[in-house]
């Protein structure tokens, strides 16, 4: 129910003033029987009652009246809780005063107050209470500190924003009517800041304007309580706010962990996989088993023919420049064909097609990649000649088979690698490659779906292998 300033004097005269007068009479002369803190709270009640008289005489606005009644009610509730068992007559007088404050606030004389014995168990939180009135800030801080919460207060909107910037606040209790920067502007800035927007904001105001309430909710307020607020209801709202904040914090920690995992995967696989493959792995992680699994892959090994003897006649800087030019070009080609670079061994390159991501055209991509690598040698050699360096010739071997793919190494250092007999077979085939030649095994030929011109079929008796290996020389792709 909304009130204007002229509807409260009768309630004050007949209910609230009488309750304060009774309390004053009972408290008179009891200073030596009451703790100093209790006497201070009684004096605050009487001082606020005098302020309320002045506000009513001056026809103050409803928000100011509710602020003052909130203060009277708050101190009365804490006094009742502190001295009730030792001073039962004072406790009864405080109970009448509490009922009177609620009557003044709601306009219903017979409305009963919520029991202060009701408790709401909540996880302790870090609460920011924002109010321009010192009495209100003190009351909220005392209320919530008794429940184990850590409470900081702010007397203005600017002070509140500074507190948010300096601390990890769980819930904000926000007054609307404040000078300079009002509560609506504070709310807007909180919800506009990506670091604060998840912090629950509970608006506590003496204003009961429905349009204003709706505007606050639309602006992001999580709840809206009227002054004088019910402390039990406030505790319930804070509990819900803390739980929301805790859930958000856990979700944020989980998101940050996912980001760290993604960075690790990109750092680990980005060295030898194309960005396209790494992105696909991150989007469909079920396709990647880091623990190691059996994969059918097409293996590529390439090597510069006679590189050792060539490098013996060059300065170290020239060797490095020539090698970097060659490896840089080959790396781009392999990644463009979605191959996985396992490692560089001097001038040799070991790459795999089919792990960690398998595709139906693994063997075809490996062949097309090898053809592109040989075709690129003309450009590399032109650059070498221009730099006064010798021309290079490479041999490339391709072989298809099942290998174990996974993280290999120790906890201190590991790499995604491949183990299995087909790796050895590929190495032996590469030993027989001439400069400019691509040799592929029969197992790779059987996996091809495209059309290629093959020649020079032959059997190799490779050292270290107990069977012959059938290989073909691949000349070109014939089906566009």
C-alpha cells in the first residue's frame, strides 16, 4: 500500500507515539541495570522518534518517513533480542513498539509482526550495504554480522562502486533515494560492468511506487524490499542471493578451466596440426583420446637427399637459412592438407594423416600432399640459387597401417606421437627413395579413392623387416 505524508500523523499519534512513551517510562532509571550498548540503542530509538515527529510536522516524503521508522524498528528488534530474557517487561514494551512501527508502515493496526525467533540458515557471505543514512547502514551491518556475514557499508553510490572494484562482493543491498548518484544509477552501472553484473542486487527502499519497482527489476535488480524491512525476509533474500552468486562463481571457475584446457590443447597440438583440426578437436572432443588408441593412418616420411654432405660445405648460417626455408614451405603444405607433423629430425619430416582426427580421404590427402611438396621444390631451389645456395632434392615415402597414437613421454615432458610396425616400414621405404621420387606402399594404394598414375612397381627387401614390401612410384594425379 502506498502512503502520502498526511496519512501517517494519526497512526503516529495513536499508536507509535504511545508505544515510544511507554518504552521511555519503563527504561527511565534502569541505566545501572542495562548494558551500555542497550542504553545506547534506547537513546537511538528516542532520537529517531523525535526525528519522526519533526518529519511528520514538516510533511516529509514517504521515503524519509520509512527510513526513520526502519531505524526505530531495527534498534527495537536488536534490543528485544539482547535483553528480552533479563528484562521481560522491557521486552514486552519493545514488542508493542515493533507492532506499532509495522502499523505505521502498512496502515493496518492489527497486522502481526513476523517472529524474530524465525531463523534462516545461510552460508556466510560478503555483503555490501549502500545507504546514505548512517543509522540504516549500522542496523544492516549489525543484523547481518550476527548471522556470520561480513558486511561493508557505503554512504554513496560512488563509494559503493569503489567497494565493488576492490572486493569480491556476494550481495549488494541498495537504497534507491540517495544524493548525487541515486540507487537506479548505481544499479545500472553494476549490471553494465561485466565483472559485477552477476552480483545479486537487493533494492531496499521506502518508496512503494510500482513503476519504480518494475523499472528496478527490468534494470537487473534481483529483489525489492520495502522499508521497514522484515529482517527474517531479508535473511532469506540474502541466502538466495549468496547461493546464486556461488553458482555463478563455480560456473566461472569451470569456464576458466575450460579456457585453460583449450589453451593447453592449442599449445600442444598447434605446433603440428592446422588451426582447422585443432578447432574441430575442441568442438568435438569425443574424437580425441589422449590416453592412446589404435588408429589406421597414412604415414609420410620425407628427407633431403645428400643433405649431410651438402651442409659440410656451407657455413652454419647458410645451412640454417636453407633448412628453415625448406621446412617452412613443407610445413605449410602439410598443414594445408590437414596432416599432423609428428617431428622434424634434422632435414627429415615425419607426418601422419588420420590422427588425431580421422577422415575418409586420409590416404588421398597424403598422396596429394606429397605431390604438392615435390612441386614446391622448384620454388625453393630458385630461392636457394638466388641466395648462392645449392639446389635440393627430396625423397618421400608413404605407408598405411595401424599404429598406437597418443601422448608419449613422462609427466615432465610428453608429445602426441605414434608407435608401431608401420612406422618402421615407412622409414625403410624412405631409405630407397631417390631425389624427386615419391614411393607408396601397396597398403596405401589399396586405400586410394582418387586416380593416380603409378609406375615402377617393385618389391623391397628392407633391412630389419622379415617380409618384402611392395611399393609403387607415384607420378601424378589424373582425375583433377
